[in-house]
C-alpha cells in the first residue's frame, strides 16, 4: 500500500510537470523548424518529439541577420543585474530594520508598505514618469533604473524572513563588538542566502520581463531592453514568421531557465523560510 501511494504521488507529479514542460519543449523544437514543418507537426506527436533530420538553425540565422537581439538581451542582463544588486541591499536593510529595530511609527510604516503591495504598477507608472521627467532623467539609465531599486513586496518578504532570524546570533555579534551594520553584513547576510537568492530571482525576472516602463522611460534604440525588442520583432509582419518567433522566444527564455536550474535549491529554501505562498 505504501509503495502504491508513492507510485501514485510520482505519477501525478510527472503529469503535472509535463503540463508545464510540454509547451516549453514545443517552443524549443519549433524554433529549429520551418513554418511549414511547424504547421505539419502541430497535431502530431512530432510537435514534442524531435526528428533530427528536419531540424536546422535556419530560423536563428535568419532572425539574427535581421535583428541584433543579443544586444538587447545584453542590455536587459546589465539592467537586471544592477537592479538585483542594489535592490537586495536596500530592501533587505529596510526589511531587517522593520523586523528587529524599534523606532517611532514602525507599525504605521509596515501598514503603509502592506497597503502599497495591493496597488497595481499600472496605476503608479504615470506619477513615476512625471517624477523622473521632473528630475530630467527621462531617456537615461539612472532614470530607467532608479524606480526598480525599492520594492515593497521585497521589503515585506525580507521582513518576514528576518522575523524568525535567531536573535542569539545578533546578540553574540554585538558582544564581539560589532555595530548593527556589522551584525547585518557579517552575520545576518551570510546566513540568509536562500531568501536573497529567491528575492534576487524575482527581481531579475521583473526587470527582465518589464515592458511598459522601458517604453515610457527610454527612447534611444541602443538602450532598449529585450522585451521592447520583442515587441518590435512581433510587429514586423512582413519578415517575421512563426519559426522566427519561436527562435527569439527560446533565446529570451534560456537565461530564465538557467537561473531556476542553478538556484532551485535556494529558491525552495528561501520560499519556505519567508512564507511565500
């Protein structure tokens, strides 16, 4: 009976996993086919099983000859990396202060942060644009990057995590002569890899997939991130076909998949410890 339950659990898990993996497999295989082959294999098992004799890099060579998608991917990678590094420092410090320190109006600040979590980005983007424009930073990298450095959701996640951080470790650091910042950077931060990786990946994905803000904040084509480039590619009905779309989507998806593969252990740990549902 125990073996049967274990078998059923694995079987159900595999079925659920396939529901998420099959579209990804179809996209990757289709990127190596022509448009006619994609249509021909669409209702057959060969949409998910490779026929190596029919696969080629033709879609990629055509796409890269028309668009410098790697430049836009590099832009997004740089923007996302900068945003992750700076936002992790700022948001974790804010979350740590809310979790461990006592100061005036702390309760109301936390309530304000929780209230802001339900405000959709679309309702705040126009005021954000007006502020950045008033600062004279529109169409500049600082103006594009600055709004992404603070995120109320990330502050709350860090706060939830640090609430359960053992106070004995912090007290031991203070006994050794460390300041509050010293305790944070030398004890708390090295012991909290899981939550940092989890929030870092969420921040990276938000930056990598962002479309609306870069369209408003940037007009220089050399600075455009990959999502804006994707929109331009999809709009080119005269030269872009289904196989090209699959090729460019595969290229854009690879960094995200690699992140999950490399850091999946820390994502699970950080998710469990911070209470993400």
